[in-house]
C-alpha cells in the first residue's frame, strides 16, 4: 500500500490537514518541534484506515474530534499495485460513525459502505487488519521495541497465519476422526459377525436373483393373462347384453309373425266365405259374430278383407323368409 494523499478536518490537533502529491517512492521524513502534530499525521492515517488509533481505542473514539468541534472527517488516498483507492471516514460527538471505500475519483460509487463492510473490504485489499498494521508498518511514538520474529503480524504479512489456521483445522479434524476410529472398528466387527451368522453361501445370491427374475417374469405373464381375461370378460358382458336384446327382438318378431299368420288365415277364410259362399250357413254365422263383436262392421267391409289378407300375408312371408 502506498499513501497518495491525506485530507482531514477537525481531527485531533488539526483544524484542517491536507497533504497532496505525496511521492510514491523513497522515504518521507516529517520534522518539527515537540507537540507540533507530527505524530498526529500517523494517527490520522491509522484512524482513516481502521476507525481507531494506537492511543485511542474504539470505545472512546470520539476523542479524535478536535476540542470544541462536533464532528470530524478524513479522506485518505492509497494505491495498491496499479489501482488507486480512497477511503472516507466521518465521526460526530454522538458516536455516529460512517465510512466509504471507493475507486479514486468515484466517491459516488463506493463498493463498500459502513464501518463493517469497509473493514472487510480493506482486509481483502491489504491482507491485514489494525493489529498487524501497528505491529509492522506503524511504529507509534515511545513504542520502539524489538518485534518478536514469530509474531502474528509477521505471520499474517507473510501469509503464514492462513496456512497455520488451515493446518490447525486439519489437525483438529484428524484428531476427531481418530477418536471415532474405535467406534468404527467396533461397527466393522459387528457387521462381520452378522455376516458370519448369516452363513452366506458363495453364489447363493446369484441363484436367488435368478429365482427372483423368474418370479418377476411369471408375475408379468400372469398380469398379461389377467388383463386378457378382464378384456374377454368385458367382451362377454357386452355380447351377452346384445344377445339378450336380440332374443327379445326375436320373440317379438315370432309373436308378430304368429299374429300375422292368424290374421292372414282368418281374413282369407272370411273373404272367401263373404265373396264365394255368401248364402252359406257359415257366412251368416260369421256375419252375426262380426256385427256382435265389431260394432262398426258394415256390409261393404267384406270387400276390404282381401286388402287385409294381402298385407298380413306379406308380413308372414317376410318373417318366415
């Protein structure tokens, strides 16, 4: 990370602090008298990045606001590789704390907003957090001590801490699996004992599977036969219904044919008597019967008996054929 510019208002000792065009190469020295604000610049950088300073913790962070003011703000520009970024942080004396992280020159399009989101985004960009920063890059006033060669900051900066974390997780997982091993061995022994108790014969399973396939094939054949029987049964019921209807029609036809035959014979005999033997005793008796049982009988009707005879005879012939 290379710091490119700083701008702050009402922060610590400064009413206004602005450093622009900071060189990206070389060593930069800041000189001045005691209490002139040299350390404040380092504290400003620390606050801009992490929302706290080395000497002021998060629980009393409102102390960074300049005495007599109600709020403060800071804008810090920095470069990582060939990309420039800027972080803006705001704080008032009521503890309202805001932050935005965005590409340089695009303050209206932040890719992280809010102190938690900005903290996570900075961790992804820088690869370290406040603790590693103050132990490695930032040496606070009166804190000149020899850093521990195996400190967390060094491991974090070198990328070792992530590997150690993975190694610890793998080791813990291995130990957990090792603790499960006795139970697994016991389960294996129990399964082996069950297999031994079953006395499974080699090749027996194949024979059972063949029997099962034969049973399935037999079941499939029976199912097809059952479907065929159901279909035949339905066809029989349909045919029986048609047969009964045909039988009923046949009976009616036979009855009608019989009645037609009777009518044909009767009308034929009557016509013969009335037209060929009008003076016979049988004709007179028939005429009396007709007048007695047929009130509408008239003398001219005998001539029409031939028509009735012909029609009924036609029906008889058509039925018997």
